[in-house]
């Protein structure tokens, strides 16, 4: 590690940094580069030149054909975009903010160079991350020393041109963009952009803000820990545990293993793996995908070569960005799961039992059963008028004519005369009771439809049912007044059965027998006919007794047709009430459930196959 007295003095010049180093006795810089008296000035400038303008594409190179993992990720992002669009009117903006951020960052990253892999080096104070950063670059770029914190802002080192757009996205200025030493080892890392971050436990809030902002945008992270602070709560609780799903783009290196004697390094590594396992981070062991854990010493170079090889292979795979975005989608899907998935819900639909109960309650509220009974009585009353004795019909007519001034009499005259149907104001108690029945029916069917749904969608279903039921009682009242009165007191005579003419003829015959017997008896009394009392009396008795018998028989025979007529009238009113309820309540609720089914399918597309997108690092 370079001492504080040997730290290079820097001067800024037009977007790049030139270093003035104390010269060694052999005319070369302490880092091994040629001295100032030779061609070393040009070489040194090439080593540390800024990359803010490197490349002509500004970081936006033509995208290569998508891999299977890339196509699968694109399908998940499309599903997430549709999911957010379908949910905007049902969920608040804060709930969807994380998903929206993932979509925005994924679009921004996919629009930049896919040939580059951005890797951040993060760690706590004194972990040696800047020393490791310099060791990988092969030249001292990031300051190291005893002063804490040493790194005040993110510093980037790019192994190839064309990363300007990526660094602009990270908001790293041109003066903090570097190039590594040109060596054979550096060639293997071509395409990697390494970012040295400030200390994650810095006392300065601006430094921590830099860390949080960059960690949300890079493709992979190398976490540097030391033997003293590898179990630090800030590191595990604030960073590693929330990013447990990003294991495949995570490297955890135990630095300063040269300070551990004997087998202590292995023991500390084992304990580090245990802590990572408790954090929920999958470890990439035995060929399985997961985080890479290794020990090294950035100061002595032990293990740095192995890390460089792993990073080179990781960079050449060019799948880090896809893995990172996929992990972000996975995390967003986990957070959204309670909003779209509820355990134990068989399916978003209104069951037949719930529909039948709802229609029964509406029929009860509209008085369908009472209307059916009224229609049945009307049919039987009409049958009695047609098949009853003439004398009884004459008496009923006389009664109706004798007392027409009462309300019941006037209503009866209006019905008989065909001038209108009886109308009366519905009692207030009955109206309130009917409204309560309708509201209860709506609540029951809404609760039934919302069973097992996530809270936001259950609330949306209930609100939809309540909105649809606002004018439902009035509509049912109108049905009860119009259709209910029509079936109770029909404007036209009910259909007659086939035996009706025979019954009318039989009643006419009984009436003729009475008239004939009476005339016969009168003729005998006045002496016109021969006195024979028994035959006319028998004829009159037969007519007098036969008329009521025919009427009674007709009333017995009319029960079946009257009942069917009443049931038909009840069914018509029930169907009308059910149709009104379906149009105002059931269909809107079904539409809301259909929307939930659509978002549930989109969520399944977002959440499914997350692990399949990642490729195992061999």
C-alpha cells in the first residue's frame, strides 16, 4: 500500500489527470513505468487518460441478437409493464413505484452498450477496496492511505472504449474516468468497467448517497470485507440481505488474509459463508449459481489473480446486465406478490350458489312470490266468473254497483271496467325493508366474489358492487309497480284451459233446467198445464244443486292451471329483477374479476422463470 508521504500529487487538465510521481534512482516511476526522461510521459498519459469521450457511439452500440435469457427477460419486462398499466387505477402510485423504477432502469440499461459489464467495488472503511481497485487496474488510480474516508466520489476504470453512456448514467464526471495499464492481463478484462465506491459506512451522508445510487445501477458488485468487520451489521442488514436475490452478480472477497495466521483465513471464510447463508444469499458452490466467495490480499497480490480470472470470465459472458435486471424483476415480483396473489383462492368468479342467492334476494325484495300469488288468485277469480252460476255473478255485479264509493269499490270498478290498475302508495316501512334487502343482497354477493382476493382487488370488487347498486332499489321499485301490477291484475283475460267451454255449457244447462222447471211449475199453478208437481220440482232442484256443483268442480279443476299461471307470473318478475341485478351488479363485478384475472396472468408471467433466466458461472 502506498504510504501517505508517497501519495501522488494530482493536477487536472482538460478532462484527464496527469500524475507527478517521485522518480526512482533508475529513472522509472515507483509503479514501474518509464521515467520522465524517456517516452514514459506518453505511456503514462495513455494509462490514466479519461474515457469520457472514448468511442464514437457514446456507449450506445448496436445490440447483438438476444440470447434465450434475454428474450425471456424481455417477455417478463413486457408483462411487468402491462401489469403496471392494468393496475394504475386499482393500486396507489407508491405501491407501483418500485416496479416503475425497475422498468425505467431496465430500459435505460438495455439502451446502452451490451458489450460492457459495469462492476462496482464496495466495502466499509478500511476494508482495502481502493487497494484492490488499483491492483486490478495495474496502476494507482484510486487514492489509498490512512485518512478515512479516502474515496470521496465514485471513480471508474474502463478496459475498453464505448462506455461513456454507461458512465454518464452513473453520473461519474470525466475527470474521474480512467484507463488501466495496458498489459496482457488487462486484455482479458476488455469490456469491464470497474467503479470504486466511497465507504458504505462513511460518516458523510453524501458518500452513502453515492453508494446507494451507484449500487442500484451497476451490473455486478464486488463486496470487500476485512477480517475485523466482515460481520458488520450495516453491511449485512442494509446491503447484503436486501440484495440476496442478486447472488449471481455478487462477489464477496475477504481482503487482508495475509494478516491471518495459519488456518485462520479458512475459518474466517467459513464463518463469512455462514453469515451470507443466513442473509439468504445463495453461494455458488459445486457448479451451482450463486455468489462467489474467496479470500485474497490486495496488498501482497495473493488471490488477486484468481479474482481477475473470475471477473474476466464473468465479463466475457456478457450476461451480467441480464442477470441484474432479472434479479431486480424478481425482487419487484416478490414485493408485489401480496397485491396479486392470495393463498387459497380457487378462482376469481361468482359461484352459481352466490348468483342464485342474489337473485332470490332481489326476487324477495321486488315481491315476486306475492305477485305470483296475486296472479294465481286473479286466474281463479276469472275462472269463477266464467264458470259460476249466473245468479251469483249477478249478485256480485249488484254489490259492486251498490257501494262504489269506497276506495276498494272504486278500485274494483276500475279493474272491472278496464280503466286502470289499482294503485296505492307503498308503505314507508315496506319500502325501507325492500331497500335493506337489496343492500344486503349486494353486500353478500360482493363479499362472496371477493373471498380470497388480495385486499386491493377485494376492495375494488366491493366498490364496484356498491356503485352498481346505487340505483338498483329504484329500478326494482319500478319493476314492482309496472310488471308486478300487470301480473297481479292482468289487463287481458288469462288463457283458458280446454275444458272451459264444456264447463260453461254445463253451467248454462243447469241454468236452463232451473228456468224450465220454474216455468213448468208456474204453468201448473195457473192451470195451463196438467198438475204434476214432482217433475218440475226435480228439474229445479237439479238445476239449483247442479250449478254450484259445476262451479265447485271447476274450482277444483282450475287449481292446477291457476298455480301454473301464478308460477309463470312469478318467474317473469323474478327474471326481470334478476336481469336488472345482473346488469347493474353482477356484470360489473364479473368485469372487475376478469381484470384481476388478467393482472394475475401478467403477474404470473413476471414472477415465473426468474431462476431460469440466470446462467450458471462455470
